[in-house]
């Protein structure tokens, strides 16, 4: 078995290539040509060092795409407290194990943070490409300033182009740092001091937080805005408010059955029947019908995207030497 650390994954991964990989994965998922068992998630850390509450969440995410040479199982963790810790450690950490689908041989173990961030970023990139109004680069607002805020911006820039990005986080140093990092990568990004200022004139709004309450007022959205919400993944998390859904002409979800249980939907009284699979967009069965429509895309993440990404990385890695540790 080969082990690929984050530097090795970075050397193999291209957002331009990954956008097509993720689109294919959505099409296969929408056609029911995948195996995607329930994704258990559970609190961890309670009782450790005298803690009386969990420190984070553990998740196990297996999946297989019919016809692919291998299947993957991602073991992920979400520790919101890491963002405020003295030690620099990501909020989301993961490992992805790739196994041969023909004989069960363990093939590779990949550092999973970049895989998770990049494939999730591609959801926003593909949504912006297919569902934002107009045809040119977009004015982007990003609520959140962590790694996913950066990856959403990168992927939207790769898929559609970003004319300018306004970054908001309640922590000034975080939003300034995120904007500076993106400028260093050639994206025109600035930090702003309120969520309202960020979203008011945006073509695309991305929310990438772990918030338990809405992160911007929906009545400040411009007509025709695309909202991509990628942070909430359980009932206790909520990024969008009731006004956003009242204004939305259409709501898409990467995994409708799971999105139906998150706070964005439950807390705002959204009928789960409104949730249309995002794969319908890539099939050409749904999309934007006018420039003034407000459209919402909700994402909780799918292990199908992880197995698609791991297969893509493995195919590329097999032709290269010296980038992995072999066991």
C-alpha cells in the first residue's frame, strides 16, 4: 500500500481536472450508479481530560462508483475549537483509504484534508458555472474565512472566473488573512466588516462556516443571486435564514435526503419536497430560468465525491515515481 501525504496530494491534484471528476460523480450518483451507505457521525472527546462535552465530531464515509477500479472510505473529523487553538491545526481533518474493487487489496492511503476541501470547493465551482446569472466572471461574497472559504473561491475562479471577492468573518484577522492569501494567488479579494456589505451586490454568495445561526440577512440579497451553503451538515447547524428560502425560486441539494435534516431546512420550515438533486442540473433537466431568480444550493458532502477524487489521484499517481511511501 502506498501512503500520500498532503504535499503528494497537492502535486497530483488539479482543480481544472477535478471539476470534471466531481461532475461525473454527481451524474453517477443521480443515476443511482453508486454505493453510498449511511454516513455515521458521532461526538468524540467527552470525558477526555475532564471534558463534560464533546471536543468534536467523527465521521466515516464509504462509497463506491459503479465501474471504477477502486472504492474509498474516508475517516473524517470536525473540531471547531481548532480554529481558536494556539497550535495551527485544521478544523476538518481526514484520511482516505482506497481499496481495489476487484480483489479487496488496500491500494493507497491519502491525506484527506485537501481532498475534502477541493472536492467541496468544486461543488461551488460547478454550481457557479451552471447556475449563476450571466456568462462572465462573478462578483463573489464569502461568509467564512477558513480553508473551505479559500477552496470555494479557488474553484469558482477555476470554473467561472471571479471578478472580485468580498470576504467576511466575525474575526478581523481571519478575514484579512483569507483575503490576503487569495490575493497572493491572483484573485482580487478584500475583507469587509459586515456580512451585509459582503452579500449586497454579489452574484454568488458562499457560506462556509460552522455556525448554529444564520450568517447573513436574506433580505439583503440582490435579485438573481446564487447562494451556495456548504457549512451546515447536521440539525444543530444553520447558515441561512427564512428570508433566503422565501426568496428562493429553486433549492438544489447534493444529497437531498441528508440535506433535509440540517438546520437550514428544519429551522426555517423548508418543505423537503423543494429539494431537487443537484445532479439534475448536470443532466440538463434543471437550471436557471431567468436572470432575476434567487437560487440556493445546499451541500452536506458526499462520500461519492471522495471516492471519485481518490480514484482520480490514484490513476495519476501510478504514472509517477517518488511521491509516496510504499508499505
